[in-house]
């Protein structure tokens, strides 16, 4: 039988994934995605909080495509509107009234955004935000934090190391001087930030962070830390840039800036905004966006703000706006998951580091002797859970992203599966 996805081959996940490697370099189109695969799952379909593979297995997914699906996979409301847009022409390269609707909704919901530009991915939007910050300030230096991922562009893909100096480039093939204008300090290290400002305050174009660190386990900002960044950037004429690719519309309707009451100069949003469609945006006050309004700064993209992507944004954000108790509901699911997973880990006599803000949560088994993350143990647990029908990412730094499609019963199944898997891998 031929489906919309192509002919059914009867291959196992393993065989289909091996076959894929002959055509797609590395089997997947993102190095980050490759880290999510120990035993391959080749997807047939996904809906709600479940993924079905080509062997007919159904798994409860708590990674949920790295975070965009607040309402679950194939949400009928959003999907219907995107499908309708495809029938009306989804990409003309001309202005469309959906531009106003989508941009207006972002501006209404995100405190720091009055005007914006749309882009196709977080990487593009962040790269453009940094370029704009450099254009606005006439400076080049950007301060970043260890463990915060800001996409894979030339001046932001960095190695670890938070000693306040230039980090090393994060990948082979980057120009050796790529990090010449980037500094890095540890997250929540107020003294290190103050030292960077004391040494380089007049050179800094921007300070960039995820308002909740979500790419190295979920680590909230210490009390007063975001306020410190806000104060120091203001005093030294640098821009504060929040990378809300993950936190935007996830930890609160208005993202981390609403949750913590600290409004940045530039905001980047992406994942939850488009319900899984490839779309991102960067924006700020009318004034900070003025160089783009006058075309003095540069940002482009044939597909930037295409009509289908913006239909996905408008449909998703309208649904978020209309759902009165959405974030209470998501927090409830998250709290239930945290409690049940903690119970499963304690019950197995194991230790784990669990971080959570609302529906975003990280779970990492730890070595009881050192307190360090037990990467190998976590991988064993992941494989055992996957074989039993629960998928989370094998890298413990990658969060779980729960949705309104996860019921308490689904979460109970996940916790029971973890208990069984921990017993098996003890
Ligand atoms: N910023 C953050 C906080 C992210 O988590 C990601 C991706 O996961 C990015 C930026 C990069 O976004 P994209 O993969 O859409 O380019």
C-alpha cells in the first residue's frame, strides 16, 4: 500500500534508519537530532502525545519534537487553519493581511515586543537579533552564558567553558576568529557578569541568555539575576537579548520575561509560537527595531514570514490567548509529572536531578556518590523506557515538554514505565 508518506516497505525501524543513511547524511537533517537516537524510531505518524513508528508501535512522547507542541501533535484547530492556507496559496513573496494578525498577536502577548520581523528558525532569528544589536550600539562584543544554546550560526555556536574569556568555536569548519567577539560566563554567576562589565562594559553590544536555562537541564535564574543583567546592560548602553525560543509561550503566555517581570530590549521567540511549523521572530520596542524599519540594518529570507507559517502562528497564538487557564493546566500536568517521576526514582533507590518550570521539566539520573549526572545510566534508562513505549530524549540535558494532550493517566504510565525500567537497569 502507498500512503501519503510513500510506499510501506515493511522494514523494521533499524533497517529503515540504516537505509536512510545512504541518502540523508547521518540519517537525520540535524546533528542535534542524531543525539536523540540510540535505538531508532522511524515515524509513521503522530497525534496528541503519541508517536507511531513504521513497525506499528505506539509510544507516549514527552520530548514532543523539542518543545513546539503546547496542544499536542496534529492539533485539529491549528492543523485545519494551516491546511486551509495551503489551499489559498501559502507563499507569494508579497505582504499579506496575515502578517498583521500574527505580528499583532506576538506584540499583544510578549511584553518586550512592539515591532518584529519573522524568520524561519531560532538560529536565523538569533543571528539577526545579534546583528541588529551590533547595528544599534555600534559595538561588537556579546556576552553569553555557559550551556545556553543559541543555534548554530557563526558567532553563537560555542563550546563550553565559562571563564569570562572567548569560548572556542563549537564546530569543525567555523572560522578560527568566529568567537573573537563573544564572551562566556557561567549561568547565575553574578560576580562574573559584574567583572565582564567592569572590564568590557563600553564594548558590549549585547548580553544574551535564555531567561530559564533549558538546554542544560532546566535551571531557573537566581533571584535578582535577570534584574542584574537588566540593570548593567542599561547602565552600559548594551542591549539585553532574551532567547525565548523555548520559553516563549511555554513558561507563561508572555514567556520568561512575563514570569520574572524583566523586559529585555530584544526578544527571540519560536517553538511554541508556531505549533511545530518552522517559524521564529525577533522583536523589541519600536525604537530598537527602527534600523530595520528604515532598511539600514539587514535581515531577509525568501520564506521569512510565508503565509503558511504565519497562519500557524496566528492560529496557535489565538488559541493560547483564548485558553483562559492554559498555563495553570500545563503547570498542573508538570507538577504531576515531577511528583510521579520523583516517586519512581526514590522508590527504586536511585537519585536524580529534576528541574521544572510549568510544563517544561528536566530529569537526569545522578551518581549518588558524586551528585554528577549519570549520562550512561540515563541512556540505559531511556532505552529500557523506549522499548516499553515511552520516549524521552537520551541526553539528560534535553527537557521534557508536556502538553495539554498529556493526561494524568499518560503521566502515570510514564512514571510506572520508569519504575519498571529502573528495576531492570539496576
Ligand atoms: N535557542 C534555543 C534556546 C533553542 O533551544 C534552539 C533550538 O533548540 C535554538 C535557539 C535554535 O533554534 P533552531 O533549531 O530553530 O534554529
